[in-house]
């Protein structure tokens, strides 16, 4: 039995319908055309563990699948293989297949972010200016690897670049990054907000101030 057979053996058509709706696969939606077979993340992790030694060439083929769970499983396996240049190169040449928020959020900080911990981060600024929403999201979420090391600089710089992004999913990602900055250095987050909160998308602001006191949240939202 191969990995595709293992995944197909657990498919759940009813769950697949729910996932397709949740991940916005309808016409004109951000996940338009994505295909689900109805597996949960714990199921995928269990199968990924079984195939942890899958060659990179086979992982890349799996990542090219039109089936969402296949791509997610490929990324789960990839995150367990370390952070070599070969893995990062594979990741970057396949960003068009890392095309929903769960795929980005599970993988980018573990693969690209961790790889860049001790390296120049110019690439993230290039991704942040991409026309592809998922590459822009990869840029922001990758900085969560830096935030784990208490390094807030790139998160703030990329947030400023993406402050007026048109997509709601980017508003959430940027707000989330700001919230995490605040957990490390609330004064730094508030300096940033003082400068930008009046013009920030409301969703972004709500995520950014989520962990603040009710009094502060009201103050920011009242003037936004």
C-alpha cells in the first residue's frame, strides 16, 4: 500500500463537503476548485509519520496533487525533514501548490522561517510584495520562527509593508503577527499601533489587540 492508498482508505465524503465549504472552494472564493476527501489533521499526521522517510521527489509529486489533504500531508512530512537548502528550495519552487491558509500556517515558519534564523531575510520582503496572496502570507507567517527567538524586527517591518493589503486573510495574518509581537514586547506593539491603528483594516486591528485589556481594546476600536 502506498501513501495515496492510505489516504484514500480513510476518505469521508460527508466530512469532505464540510471542509470544502469551510475552506471556501466555491466559484470566486479564495480556495476555488480545491478538492477534499474528508480527512482530519490528526489522521494526516498519523499517515505522515508512517511515511516520514518518503523521498523528496515523491513528496514533491504529492504536493502537486489537486487533493488538499495530499498536499497537506506532503507538507507535514516535509516539516519533519529538517531545514536544508534542498528542502527550502523545494518549498519555494512549489508555492503555487501551498495555496490555502492551513497549508501556509502549518509549514512556512517551520521550513522557511527556521532556515532563515541565521541568514539574511531579503527573500521574505520579496514574497511580501508578491501578487500571490499565499506568498504574502508565507512571508508573514515565516517570521513566527523569529518571534520564538524574541526577534520582533522583521514581523514589524513586514507588517508595515502589508498594512493595507486588500485581502481579509492577510488582515488576519498580519494582526496575528502583531498580537504575537505584543506578547514579547507590548510597548513595541503599542508604538506601532499608535502610528498606524487609525488606518488599519478593522479585522487586522481586532486580531492585534486581542490579548490587551478591554479598556485598551475599546480605545483602539473607537478611533479606528
